């Protein structure tokens, strides 16, 4: 199957099965993009807008320095005030915070597992045509695999984080011992290795997600088999990944262009004093419409990408099975 | 069996939210009644904050447990509504948790579109469609009971709010402590060397 054929089929599936859009929205809400956000995720408009402006760094640090003196004078007053609060109160607050964080992480992981499981299951049911697609059937697909998927999201991330810590500590050691050049080289190499590792894990995760959601495989087995699938189908995986990435970029840019032109038109009209105030309700409506349409478009792109991966997965696994049967 | 309408379910939700806000405001009013100083108030507020941090969890537990045990939350019960599964029975715990977590998550996306779905003919929200549940009107003609509940809860909320304002504004201890703290912080700012004027710079 060529990428054009995959795209055509995915387009038809997403167009016909509007229920999947809701699950795309759910995945977007819970995880941003799910596993392999590099290739899976929707447009990164919000991330891009939120990026840090490095030009402001200088002025910010100058302001910070002047505020530091003031803060250091206030600090003793505040610390003496807070030290008057009993230790048990801090313990209760800490416990509350801990419960909220732990439960929040667990619930969000489970919800993410469910949403992704539903979306993947839904796309497979839609590809199979014979299965009925509705809220109940798609939601049931997620309920079968959410625990496995939650583990798949949690444990590799935990391992990755644990592996990263020694690297960071070593980098800090280099800087403390005044070996700045060595430190920079070490950090650069570390960053490169970690980026590649993250990319490989993310792409392997795309296959692993499907192995858990469709084949009900345990998460460890799915993870290693996902890596194996990535290795054996490297070219096809990368092809679809890059095309999906470009699709996301193009959609993001188009959305930004549409939003930008609308905002620019309104600003131009808003500059005329009499029209300016009259435009206020229109601007409010426009902001709401942009938010709704933006979320919908992002969810649609996400659903579309999940479907393209599901189509390729089906093709690859079917080809693999046929090969095995021939060998037998 | 008639199904619960969008407006009935919305009122039920408002009653639940009023109940939660009443609990929070009454707790605050009680704190105010003890005439705390700044340190005591901060301690009480920190404990309250520890609870508030877990509010989503408490809400999930409240919704799931009451729905599986009694067929609905307080709001729904007041309006005579009951949540049933596809076999016409009360929800099992797992299904109830699913409905109130994953179901609400999907319904809440895209500006609560899944909730507005109840306005359609089948009167089913997205979380109903997903969990295979239906909200029926078990006891009709509950307008009077509903009105009494809503008025009572609104009154409690307003009274608690008024109590908070009154007790805190008349608490001289607290006022002295706050003024003392503000004064000591502002004195630090006064001690700070002032910015040189243009003339001095020249």
C-alpha cells in the first residue's frame, strides 16, 4: 500500500465515523497526543505560542537580580511567620498534595490508556467495516486494554527518567569542577543520545500501543515487539512518520494563517473608533469559534494520524502472518 | 419510562455543585467563628487546601458511589431521576466509575458538547451512550421538593458567605496580625536604597 492509498483510506474512515472524532478529542484532552507525539500528535500551535522568548532573558535576569535583594530581606519575616504554623498542618498539606499527585497521575494514565485504546480499537473496527461503530462499542474497546496501555505509558517513561538522572548529575559534576568544555561536550552528547532514544521509544510505542490494544499483549512483550516491528519496517515507519509530521505542520500552519487573517481583519476594523466597541461581541464569538474549531481540527488530525498508523499496522501484521504461513 | 430532560439534569448538577460549595463555605464560616489570628487562619486554610486539592477525587467518589448505591447523586435523587444500565438495573461500581471518569471526560470535551447532546430526542449524553446508561424520571412532579432544596442550598451558601465576611471583618486579632505583617514587609522596602536621580547620576 502506498502512502497515498493509506491517506485515502484513512480519510474515508475518519469522514464516515464521526464518533471517532470524540475519542480523538478525548486523547487530545488527556495526553496531548499519546505515545509518539512526534509523529502522532496534532499541530503544535499552542506549544509554539508558549515557547520562551530568549531575547527577554537579559532584561528578566537584571530585574531578577534587583528583586533578589528585596526578597532576601523579606524572607526572614515570612519564614518566621510560616514557622509559627504547626508541623502537623504541613504534614496534612503534604499528604493531601501527595494523594492528589499520585491519584492524579494514576487516573490520568488510566484515562489516557482508555482513550487511546478506544481510538485504536475504533479505527480497527471502522477498517473492518463489518463491525458497528458507536459510542458504546468504541468505549468498550478501550475498557479492554486501558490497564496494559497505562503500564506501557508509565514504565518506559519511568525507566527513561531514571536513566537520565545519572547523566544530568555527571553534567553538573563537570560544571562544578570547572570543566566547562567537557561539560558542554558531555551534555551535547547526552542530549543527542537521549533525543534519539526518545524518538525510537516513541515510534516503537506506536506499534506497541496497537499490540496491546488489538492483540491484548502484555505491555513488556508489546514494547519489545514494537521495537522489533520498528526495526524490521524501518523505512515504511519513517516514511509514514515524516509524512504525518508534515501533515501536522501544514494543518497547523493553515490554521494559524486562517486565525491570523481573521484577527488581523478584526484589528484593522477595531482601530476605527465607532466600529471598535461594536466589534467586541463579535471578537468574543470569534475567540470561542477559534477555540472550538482549533480543538476540532487538532482532534481530527490526531484521529486521522491514528487511523493511518492502524492501516499500516494491519498491512504489516497481515504481511507478516502470510510470510509465516508460507514458511510453514 | 420517561427520560430525564437536559434541564432536569442541569438542575440536578447545580444542586450537587451548590452542595459542594456550601460545604466549603460553611467550613470557612466555622473557621471565621473561632476568631483565629493570622497563624491559626493560615493553618486552617492550609488544611482546607489539602482537601480542596483532592476535590476532583472526592467528586468522582461522590458521583460513583451514590449512583451505584442509590441510583443517582443527591441532585438527581431530589429531582426524582435515576441512572440505570441497559438492563434497567442500578449501575455496578466499575460501570459507575467508568461513567463518571472516562464518560465525563469525553462529554466535557469541545465545550461540553457531550452534555448538550441530551437536548436531542433520545435524551442521552455522550457518557450515557458510552456506558450504555439511561437517566429516567422515576418520580415525577418533584418541582416543590426541588424548589425547597435549591432555595435551602442557596440560602446556606449566602448565609455562610455573609458569615465569613462578618466574622473576618470583625476579627480584630486577625486585622492586627495582618497589619503587623504588612508593616514589617513594607519597612523592608523603605530601608532599601532608593534609585539615584538623574542629577545624582550626572
